[in-house]
């Protein structure tokens, strides 16, 4: 079938162009993350083609491998429809269903929703031209949330315990997440008096520890130092808080 041949070619192109700016893509996913509560039979992903031409779209879910393809995915989800055409300025809903695979029941599991967009060939003008067509791939996180998971996702960021430690890469802020929720930290800063030392952005997995190296910090901070961090909530918004260092 021509659609699937085109999609297979598009997958190869997308793997080669992962570094391309996604701002050039026409199809937009509503939201920057997906929450899948275990008690739901399915959830819906809403898409919109903001471009001026029709596009062919393929969607799939992977378990954490950015180089995954639809044919090799082992993620426990089914999408419907997986392949479809989107006309200009039109929307599309994709149903996502969990297959019931065995996953941890005391913490979230993270997967990734992939969208591959293959643009249509521009209409012929009668004048021979060389055209470079690029496939665009978008990828956002899916958090599968078991029914037996205790606590509240909105409180998880407040419960991260912070300390400063010397590591091979330098002095780092080390955050321990004691909850069953993933915490996506978009920025973290050690505030020591009038000085501010910035770290990177990382996701702290449930019941795990993550280090954020502070390249500009050369000496251990004073006892009054605080951590200022920004993390993404369930709605995709940044939440900014300050926390003390652990004693």
C-alpha cells in the first residue's frame, strides 16, 4: 500500500533528521505530556495540522529508545488510527489503549508518544525544480499511573530531598525522589547568599537519585543555601519552588 511505503521511507528520514527544528513541523500535539490513569479504558491525543498542505502522519509508542520504529516497538499500547492523512487546518484524535501488560503498581512507568509527519509533495508548476522533502518527528512523554499509586503528583516536587556532593564532574546538587512519580526538572539553581549557581535539566525517576552538576561552583556552599527549581506539572506548566538543603 502506497501509504505504508511512504511512511517507512519517512521513518528512515526522521531518524536521520532528529536534530531538525520541530518548529518547522505543521502538526501540533495538544500538550507536552500525556497522563494515562490506569482506571481509564483509553485516553485521547488531540492533533492539529496548522500547515497549508495535507500531511501523512504515523503514530506509535516506544519504551524509551529514541531510535525506535513502529515495527520494533514493544510498548504496551495500541493507537487508533496509527496512520492517517491530515488536511490543512484540520484536527485529528488518536485513541490510546493500554494492553494490560505487567507494569509496576507502586510507581509510574514512562513511555513516549511518537508522531511522524510526512509532508505532501507541492503541486507541479510546470517548471522543473529540485525539492528536498523532510519528515518531522515529535516525541512526548507518557506517564502510566497505576491505581494503587499513593500520594499526589502535585506534591511530589516538594518532597524531593536535596544535598550538595562532590562528584567526578565537579560539585553537584543531588536530588532524591522518594515518591512514585516522575519529576521533570527544567532548571535547578543553588542560591547561596547573592550568588546563584545553575545546574541542568533532568528527569528524576521514582525512588531514584539524580545529580545536577554546578560547573561554576568551586566550593561547598554555606548552611543557609537553598535550592530553587522549576519542574513541569501534569498540565505542562512550570512550577517554581525553593527548598532547603538536607541537613
